[in-house]
C-alpha cells in the first residue's frame, strides 16, 4: 500500500527546514529575484519609449558592433538564442534594426537603423534614471558587485 501511495502522490513534502534553506539561500532564486526587480525598474523607466531594458541592451550592442552576425548576438549578451530571436523580431518590426546578408561571408548580419539610433539616444536619460534607481535599490556596493560579476562572466566567454 505504501508503494502505491508513493507512486500516486509522489514523495512526501520536504521538512520545513529544507524548504526554508532553499528559499533563503538558493543562488539561482536570489539572482532571479534581483533580475526581476531590476528588470522592472528599467522596463518602467523605458516604457514611454516602447522598449524594454533587455531590448535596449541588445540595441546598444548592435549599435556598438555594427554589422554583427545574428548568430553571434546571443554569445555577446550571454542570452538564450530564443530570447535573442524574439527580441530581434520585435526590434525589426518596430524598425529599430534591419537584417541583411553579408555578401562576403553569407551570414545574416544585424544593423541598427537611423530610427534605432535615435531611440537609443532619446531613451538614454530614462536609462540613466533607471541606473540611478537601481543603485539606490541595490546600494552602491551591490550595484558594483553586479557590474564586477557581469564583467567577469563576459570576460570569461559569456554563457556557459
């Protein structure tokens, strides 16, 4: 009978202390919590421009690395390919970027349009305000720690 109960209902709930350990100390959970809070700050600040924080970061990369291969965008941002594809599709629909074939390599490359450059420039004050709010929420030490961690991860080759 106990085997039947185990199969039907799964394992019993973990002890409360085990659950609290995960809730209080899980690195993944904490990083995701910070990401949700920080993303909300940027998305709110940038809402009037019709762009989200992650899209603005992608737009900045594309403006900086003009003519980057579409396949390389996810590596430079350490983002999932499907997320990058969704963002690029939205950005192209808005006219902020365009994709074309590189005649020399045959790769699809992505470039920022004049409209995208204007958006990046116009949204910069709102982005700076979001930066400041994020510093306030995380504290100067927390903000600097995130910058150091992000830089280290990108220097070490991005996504693992």
